[in-house]
C-alpha cells in the first residue's frame, strides 16, 4: 500500500522546487524579490495554517538565497544542485529584479519548537546563528546551556570574531534594576558587534527564519519574541517568522487571558504580515501519485477546496481513503448485479472520500450524514459539475428533469443518499421514472465499506478534536 506525504527534507525541498510540484515557485521569487529590497532591521510574519507547507516554503527561499550567495560559509546542497537551483530561479526573474540584483544573504533556519526546552531563547538563537557561520563545528549535546555557551559557542564566535560570547550569557541575568539597565545596553551592543563582525566576509544581510513558534510553550514563545525585539536591532538583520498567527495568538492568550488582544500584541513584533500562497492542487496531487483512472480527480479536488485541506491534510486524507477501502478480493467475493456494481463505484468514488473529509474536519456533520439526517454534504459535492456517477442514471430522461431541468439534480442526489442511508424511503416513480433502479447498493458491500471506514476513524482523530 502506497502512502502519501511530503516531509520537509532537503531532498523534498529541492525536488519540489526543481519540478515546481507545489506551484509556488513564482511566489518564492516574489518573496525573495521583496526581501532583497529591505535595507533596515525588519521582522516579517508568514502566516499559514498547520500543515500548509510553511516550512517547505521558507526552506526553498533559504535554498535559493544560499545558492546565489558565493560568499556563504556552507550550504545544504551539492554544487550541481545549487547550479540547478540558480538556473531555475534565473528563469523566474524579470526585468524589475534580475538575478544579478539579488544581494548576498546569509541565511539561518531556527526551529523554535525544537529548542523550546532551552533556558534562554536569546542564547539558543545566538548559538544557532554563530554555529551556521562555522563549517567544521559539530554540536555536542551539552546538558546545560551554560556549558554550551562557555565552551562551544565561545569557541565558534571567538574563532571568527573578537567577541566574547560569555558576555551574552552573563548579561542575560540581572540582579537589580540598575544592573539590568546597564547590562541590557551592553548586551544589545555585544550582539550588534557580533553581527557586524560576522557579516562582511559572508554577505550583505542576515536573514533568520524562525519556524514553529506557534507550537512552543507560551513562556518560550513570548520570551523569544521579546528577546528578538529588544536585542536583535542590527539594521542588517531580517527576521522571517513562519507561523500560524491564530494558533500563536491562542498560545499568548494562555498567559494573558482569553480577552487579550493578541493581534495588537503582534504589531509590536511584526513590521509586515504575509499570507502563505496557496498551492497548485493539480500539481500537488500529481506529485503524490494521484491521477485520473486511479481516483476521480475532480471529486477529490472539489473536496480538497470545499473542506480547505492543507498540504498535510491532503496527505492524511489520501492515506485514510486508501486504508478505508475494502480490498478488491473481499468485494469480489460478493455476488452482485451490474446495477450494484455501479453503486459500489459511486460509493467508493464519491461517498467514501466525502466521509473521510468529514471525519477530518467536522465530526458532527459526519454523524448527521451517516445517520441519514443530512444529505447536504453530498448535494454540495455533486450538484455542480459533470460527474460520471450521475450520468449513469440518464437524468435527462427522468420526467421531473424534462419539467424542471437542472433544478431536479438536487432531488436525484437526495434520492441516491436515501438509497444508502434511508433505504426504506421510496422515490416517486412519477418524478424519477425507473431510472433510480440503474444504481443499487448491495447491503453487504455498504456494510464492508462502513466497517472498514469506522475502523480507521477510531484511530484517526479529526482536526476538530485536536
């Protein structure tokens, strides 16, 4: 059984850019073109829901900028891969932003969630930035941040600059108000001097990508934002926070209460806010190995858009759908007519993917749908569009269609829904004729589908439950 996923590994980041399998390459160019114009200290937020591909997007931006910077200390990709990236990016460039106009940027990726057990985010972040300037340093898992700062970090930065990084750690701890004021100014100056010493040989500006902040502990998330605001004021630094602002707001409210205005609070830290661009669903489904003939792509694409599934949500949707289908061996053991065969195709191609989408997004609607009380999700899915399942009924030959035209399609969908979930309800032959007999649903087949789906559902919590 094939599973679908797109983990933000270097290989996936590279390959999805080379093939543009997410359809975001033009947006990567526009984002870089904008960043390239920044000439002062700046913090940007890149807002996107969980699983929408924020990490892949910022890592692609970093990959391009690293490839274009001939002065960088080290990169994550082979030279040949970097040349390919540069070639593709050059094709995206236009007259307003030619490739040669892109300034050399030093890029650092910082996973805030991965580091939120550290004592102080300022030390952790300074350490990560300094480490990325060294090509030979190997991080040792020191049990205490003090040990990291006093040995590893000092070795790295002192080897490149004349800055004593122990001062950064010492200056983070205050004993009285006067000392706090004095050391705050000293710390800000120390950090600024560090970047002034690091940048000239490696690039014009430093870009720090802060990822997964919305997943951090509330105290760490707030402290990281405050530390960056107060201490990283160097005019040559740009911060890009890729985060889910709604969830980050919920995190901050855990500290200040549900009535706290998180939106205004963010204005203190983010100079500009961007929304993550949507993916190209056709390209992404193709990348995941979904094509017409294996599934009904039009049904799947409509479900993805209708239920606003993220990249991760699409992967989960496809996984559950594949697992929820009974095996063809089991289905073939049931003897059924041609009309039941059509009913099986209808359920597998339209109803089952709808059940999966409802299970992921709205358990209430799922329960109402399965209990035979709400056909609306199926109506919304099928009423607009030419789907082969409905054409099997020869709707145009039904008496009510000749009288009411397209308006009668909704009644046909409700009748199909009732044949599955309210089998005791009979349709009016004077409206439908005998056409509804062209699609039948074998009780054993329906039971197999629902039992298989229920088994998977028990082990997959919906997003609404999380």
